[in-house]
C-alpha cells in the first residue's frame, strides 16, 4: 500500500481531532448547544479515522511481509518451508487477523456506547442549556465557516482517492470529514441566526443533531449484531463494521444518487440510471434546488393576518410596525419576519392549582378529596383569636386556605406584550400570584369563603389590572373567578378539611334547629293570639246579648205592669191563653166527645209523616134532643 494513503489517513484523523477541539472551544465560549453536538460528532469521527488509520498500517505491514516472503521464495526457489509453517512465517498477517477478529468488534461496541451515551446526554441536557451569547455569534460563525471549508476540501480529496484508488479504509474518515464540514456550515448559519435575534434556531438544530446521533448509534448496533451471524465469503470484500452507511450518504450526496439508481435499476428491471431524464436530474439537481429555494423565499414575501390577530413585523430583528388582519407584502425571509398574536382571543391561566382533566371530570366536589393535580395552600386572615390554656396558647390570627382562581385576559397592546418583557405571560402569572397572596392575607377566612367572593373577585381584578398597566404588559383582565375555596385537605394523619367540615356541619345543624324552633314559634304564637282574641270577642258578644235581653225584659215588665193595672182581669187571662197557645202550637190535640153517645171513635196514636192527611175537621154531632 502506498505511503500516500497512510499519510492521508493520518491527516484525516488529525484534522478531525483538531476540528473537534476547535468547535468544542467555540461552543464553550458562545454557549451554543448545536456546536457542542457538532464537536461530539467530530470527536467520534476522529476516533473512527484513528481506527481506520491503524488498521491501514496493519494491512500495509501484511502486504510488505507478503512481498518480502514472495521475494525470498523466488530467490531460494523453494517455498515448501514457508507453506508448512505459514502461521509462524507471517506474523503481520496473524496480527492483522487477530485485530480484525477481536479489536474491531470491541471498538465498534465501544463506539456504539459512545454514540448512544452522547445522544442520551444531549437529549437530557437539552432543557438546561442557556441562551447563546449574541456578542460572540459572529466570530463563531466565521470560525466555523473556516473550519468547515478545510474539512470539506480534505474530505472531498480523501473521498475521491478512496473511490478511484480502491482504498476502503479511507472511506470512514472521508465521510466524517465531509459530514463535519456540512455540520460546521449549518452551525455557522445557526450562529448567524442567533446574532440576528433568533436563539431558538440553536435549540432546533440541537434536537436534529442529537436525533442524528441516535440514528447512527442504532445503525452501529444493527450492523454489529448482524455481523456476528452473516455468512463469510472469501472472494467477497468485507465491509468495515464501524463505517456508518448513514454518515456516508450524508457526507457524500453522490453516494445517495448511486444507491437510488441501483434501487431503481433493480425495481424496474432495466438501467434507469442510463435514461436521459435521470442524467438530466443528476446534473441539474443543484439548480433545481436553487430554484426551489428561490420560490420558497418568494413565498415569504406575502403574509396573511387572520381575523382576530395582529402581526408584528421585524426587519433585521428590529420592530417595523403592526399589521392588522388582511394581506400584507414584506421583504423575503430573513429580512422581514412577522410574528402573529391572537389579540381577540380570551387567554387564561390558573392561580392556586394545577388542573388535571381526569380529576375534573368528577362532578362531585368535596373538601376532603382533591379534584386537581396540585392545590397550593395560601395564608388567609382570621378574626377569631381564642386562648386555649393560657396567654401563651393564643392562636395565630391566620389560617391556611386552598383557593382556585382562574384568570382570563386579552392582549390590548401587542407591542407592549411582545417587546416589553421577555416572557409576558409568565410575568402576568407572577403578578396575579402575588396579588392573590397579598389580598388573602388581609381578608377574613369566613368572609372570603361565603358572602365576600364577589367583592374579592372585583378587588383582585382591580389590583392585577393596575399592576399590569404599571409594568406595561398591554393586557386587560377580563374575568377572575373564585370557584373552589376550602380548607386544606391535609394528609392521612391530619385531615384539616374533614375536621373543618365537621365544625361547619355542626354549626349548620345548630342554625337549622334554631330556625326550626323559630318557625314553630312563629306558627304557634299567632294561632294562640287569634284564639284568645276570638274567645274575648265571643265573651263580649255574649255579655252584650245577655245585657240586652235583661234590659228588654225589664222594659217589657214595666209595660206589662201598666197594662195589668189598667185591666186586672183581662190581662192575666189573655196571658194565660197566649201562653197556652204558644206551648200547644206543635202538640197533637185530641177532642173528647160527650159520653152519652153510642158511636165508637178509634184514635191512631202512631206518628204520621203528614198531619194534614189525618187532621181533618169533623163536624160536631148534634144531640138527639136537637134532632127532634
């Protein structure tokens, strides 16, 4: 093997190691997460290039040993001695075979572990990274572009050398060089975006690169497992198991076209890669991508603001006006960028609890059972300050209370909302939390739990609104509700809500008994008073009747006395007859005829329903002396 190949492999390893160190240093200085992942990928590439260079040296030693043995056999003219002791005569070959059998698989396994650990660590540390420094972003972009250019030139040279000279051990290092160049260019563009005021791009690229590491680790494990069970063919060249096909495709786009062409040829049964359309596509792919990029940039010159929204236009990161609903034209991205805000929608957040959709489905709400994911206890004032055993046992004038306060607001000034603070929604939540805590510490627990809810809601709305105006949040507080106010639930040893519920229940039962007694009293007392009034009125009426009757009798007696004096014989007889008439008015009368007659008269003394049927006037019977 030519020494040029050895030197190229060594240079590949050195450049990858230096590039990894340089990019890592830039990442530490600028706090860029994507540059950290790029440095890790370059470091893994350096390890792969080092392994391929070392394996290249072993193969070169084996080849030199083989040439030396062939030359020695040609001069001596007898090779039987070397044929009988081939294992002892070729130590370089034995070393290379042992290296391929043991060291390469163990290195591939360690490489998989490093790739998997790096992907896991970057995903785990993704949320804790700080915002990149904008003051060093321009220097980092220029440095990354320079490193990427060097890696690209060396990688393209190594890739062509490996292809045309057939040196397979140069392919892993060449692929990592080209991939490292592409990653340096991409991270340089991300640094430019950070410098322009878009730090979120760094986080997006970090996720993509960490995902790439995870895919490469999965590929390494897959190849390592299948390498142990694949059939060995002596005439077939063995592919390096630590060489990533994915990195080869990403680092060498032509390899992707070759793979696609082979797949199409196999699928259709003829050489699709020889057609004019495929050749045109292969030659014009760059200009097609440029045209597509131009159309994409042209599409960014028109923006549509939906009804109920407002847009903030930024030009090179500086505010350039507010856009109302409708169609608007602007400069293409990244010159002009429009941020949309839904200013007409009612937004909301919660104070005092964290919602849980599963628990909120339960319609039964009890103090002794939590119906949210988390409920926070707040201090509230208390008027009752009793003494249990002495002056030292005096209770504190505060209590704990669980309060659920949903707050709804809308954005009224989109400029203040977007540019006044880095996180206006979080700031509004903090203001609301502070005002709720301050207000509850100044009101009585009994009041805020009962009739004072409406007053508390209005006062909290006023306080939060005044504070948001003072800090120029550009919001309007639409509604504040106090829906779930109850004592803390407590734990299994101290059930505060249950005890409080028992006290409240006893008070409610006592109040119910009092109201029932008052109801009975209100029902019985008016009835008794009405009965007494009726009896008194009846007594007065009876007395009036009797007095009137007595007065009438006295007046009648006076008149009767005058009549008696005027007619002493007639008046008694008349009174007698009158009394007889009145007493015998409803009595049955019997007429007794003289006894000196011979007629028999029969009287029916039974009661009759109608007296007029039997009470017939009979003519008197004349005596016999009158007939004569």
